[in-house]
C-alpha cells in the first residue's frame, strides 16, 4: 500500500501513551483486544478494528483525532481513519 500526503498529519504531536499496558477502555471494562493503536494527537491507546470493541476507531470518531500509529512492537506505520489510508 502506498502512503498518502494527508492534511490530518498537521494534528500529529509528540505524545506519551496514556495507558502503555493496553487499551484504555478495555482495561477499564476487562475486555480483550488483539492489537493496539496509539493516537498521535493525545496519546490515547486503543484497540484495533480486529478487536471486539474497536476503541481506537471510536476514539478517532468521537474526539476528532484521526491519525494513529501501530502500538505493536516492531511496527511504526501510521493510519488515518478519515482517509482510510496509510500516512
């Protein structure tokens, strides 16, 4: 997949993961997740679209922070939920 130049990249900030141990909401709800995504605007850690509750996508939609980075060891790709594309 090719990456795109995305205007949402202007929202990317240096962030510290708020819950480095896992998905913020899943930890509260005692729910499982598959993979983690880091919001590059505020540091929210959410679960991926393959996880039952898709908290990363929900966060992006509810607070308007569309760009995430994989929070999996060895991965550094970024995704924009608005454009549904690697950025």
